[in-house]
C-alpha cells in the first residue's frame, strides 16, 4: 500500500483521525507530551499511545484533552472528521465507541455547523464523567430518545426520561449515568458560545 493510500485509509478510521488531530493540536501550541499531560491530567504514556493510534481514548480522556486545548469535545472531533459537505448521510456519520465503557457517539451534523447534533447510546450501568472544561465553550442540551439518564451537573442531579430535554447551565464537572438495565439513547445539541 502506498503512503498516500495509507493516509487516506487512516483518515477514514476514527481512531487514527482523532490521533492525528490530537497530535496536531498539541504541536501547533508547541507543547510537549509533558505539557499536555500536565494541563489535562492525562498521563504522558496514554497521550503518546493515543497519538500513535495504539490506544483508543475513552470519553473521559477525550474530554480532558479537549478541555486542555480550550476546545469543546464536539469541535475537536469535528476537526478530526473534516467533512465539509452540507449533507451527511447516515452511513457516513462518524461513529466512535469508547473502548472502556461501550459508550457510542454518532456525529449526526455535517462538520462546521453552528449547531451540532450528536446521538449517544449509553450502555446499562455505565458512568461517563467530563470535566467542566469540556463544556466551557458551548451551550448544550440533552434530549432523551429512550431509556433514563441520571445527569450530574456539579452538585445537582437531573433525572431524565424519554422526551425530556435539559438545557445545561454554566460549565461544571458533569457525569452521565445510566442506572438502568437497558441502553439509554439521547441526542445532544451543541451551540458554540
């Protein structure tokens, strides 16, 4: 396989696309691995593995890294996806799975949209924490499609059921938790502040 073809194949692979974007974001800031580790709270070894495409980052790790870069997670992932078309057919919507929890994230909106739609499937008994920095540059809403979700927003706990819609407040450490025995599905809308 030629190097050009290998790069194209890697660009279609979400793990390699995210790896390349994380490395680029770090390098344009002239940060070492140690600098990023210090700013994000993610170990230097893990960052190195992720950048080399040897490990798929968890949702928590991506949240910490995006916060360190001062980017919403959705923007970081959209930059990795680099799809400028206005129509994004379902079969072309990038899907990312958290290798640790089974959390699934589908980028529904075409890249570059001012409002982004993200479909999430959260397996039973899974808890996904995000630092406040992951929410600092966007307004976010959660609309429940099916199942139930306990959403911890700082000290406040929201119990969400099918059809409920929550507008998040000021940035706070948050946790998405599916306490049930079935997967929970919800749509997140993100608007840059």
